[in-house]
C-alpha cells in the first residue's frame, strides 16, 4: 500500500509537464500564425480607393417661388342636354368639332310643334287684321270702346301663344351656348332621348384656368397679376406662362389653404380641362446662394455634413492642426499610423467630413449657408462607405441630378 501511494505523485507531475508542454506548443503555433498574418498585412496592398462623383460649390441666382399642384379648368365649359324628351332626327356635330356660338348641334322631331306654331301664327295674323279694322271703326265711332279693347286683348293673347309655341319648337333644338370644342358624340339619329340626358360636352379651350391651393402663410406674398409657370408631365421640357387671376377671399378652415386661380393662354389648344399641372409663382427679388446637388449632403442626427475632396498632405496638415488645438471631432482625429506597410502618396486624393448648414432647396439643389467656400470640390455620390482620410478615385462620367426645375422621367 505504501509503494502505490509513493508512485502517485510521480504520475501527477508527468501529466502537469505534458499539459504545460502542449500549451506551450499551442502558444508557439499561434504566435507564428499571428506573426505571419501581420507580415502578410504589412506586405499587402492597401484597399482600392472608393469611386465617387464630385461637384463644386458655386453661387447661383435663385428666384424665390411658391409651388403647388393645380387642376386645369376651361374658362367656359358645360355638359349640354335638352330639357324635353323626343326622338333624334339630326346630329349636326362630330366628335372634336370646333363649333360656333348658336350653332345647331342636335335636332329632335318637331313636326307637330311646327304645325301647331303655324296654326297659332295664322290665328295671330287674323287677330291682327281684326284689331286694325276695329281701330279704324273706333276712329269713326262705328264700334264701341269695349269692342276695340276686346280686339286688342285677343291680338295680344294670340301673339303670346305664338311666342310660347316658338319656345316649344326651340326646345327641340340643341344650340351651342358659346364657341368651343365639342367632346365625344355618341348620339345617333333615331335614338330617343329623355329630358336631361347629357348629349355632348362643350369646352372653350383658349384661355384656360388653373386652380390650386397654397398655405395661408403665403398669402402675404400673393398678388393678382403675378407670373405663373406651368409644367405638365404630358409635355416634358415645355413650360406654359400665365398670370394670377384671382385669390379666394376665404381660407379653408379644414386645411388652412387658400384657393388661387390663374389664367393661362392656350392658343394651340393643347391644354385640356381636368389635367393636373405643377405650378410655380415667382415672388420677391432674386437671391444669391452657394449651391450644391442635394445628393452631396449627408443628413445625420447630429447635423448635415459633406465630404470635401483634398490632397492627403492637406488632410494631414488639417488633422495635425486640429489635434494641436484639441477641438476636432473624434472622427477627424489622426488615426495611428502603421509602422510598416505602404503609405498613400502626399498628392493622393482623400476626403474629409465637414459640417455644413443647409438652407432652402430648389429642385435637385440645396443652398449651403455655412461651412463651405465657393469652388470647394465635394463628393456628390458614393458617400456610403466614406469616412475622413479614405482615398478616393473620381469618376464624373455619370452625375446625379442637379436641375433647378426637374421633370418626371420614365425609364
């Protein structure tokens, strides 16, 4: 029993030595591997520069304007119908015809009404002769004044009946109340129309009105006679000029918007009632703003920034100055440099993130109120993976939208 107890410590020591040897071997292998990886990283090439497009900040003259979406309306427009029923005998208008005021567009059967009109006209003619004879007889006192008055009253009654029947005959005709363009005509001769059935629409297309709404805060800048510009997706690249014709004296209590009416000439009649249009109104004098494409600005919870393109030597100088002043943001502090490995040349282009203060927008553009100078080159697209000090390669073959008056496009 004593011999077995004496051999046990010897076995434990051997196991401890074995474990220590294994751990030492693992540590040596891991160290060699880490050293190998570090050498590979040091000897390897840096990641390729990010490909971006750039734009330069430049001053532009901006015309302050109010924008809205409006609906076109004819100066005169009506859906024409008859207030009597009847059988259609003639249709004198075709779809899309230009018609004149008073032109007969449709005729209902009126033979019975015309025959009755002729009968009443004959009775009225006889009453007129009777009245003339009674007038002569009264002058020589052959008849009494009562007989003369009876003849005069009978003439007026007959003439009133003729006028009433003429109205009944006229009701069987549909006449254009004003000059304009007819819509689609689907009525044919032989059809029976009930009273009130819409027959054709008639629209006067030159000029046209555009109705739109603006917030009540813009009322102080609105005036009748102000210039209005219309843009429609049906005519890309083309604008239509008009003027503010009227401003509603009442603000909508639900939306707090005011309705505005503009008058737009339409000599070639390409604008059609019911179309929607983008409306802009010039207000105030022109203003000068430092301008960039809106895509150049990166919006963050802590503020708006842009990536300025500068040579690496300039970036190092700025970072060193900022570090010395000890007031640069963390992302602009100089990063520790590797002791080995390739370094960027001093003239290589890198980016530096800079805070800016943005102002009003105009189409695809934004005004920069503070943080940039004229002529500074900034990244306009490709900022997703950028940070201060990252090298870039500029490719301006494709530029983001930078139009003051963009129009919808289909691809």
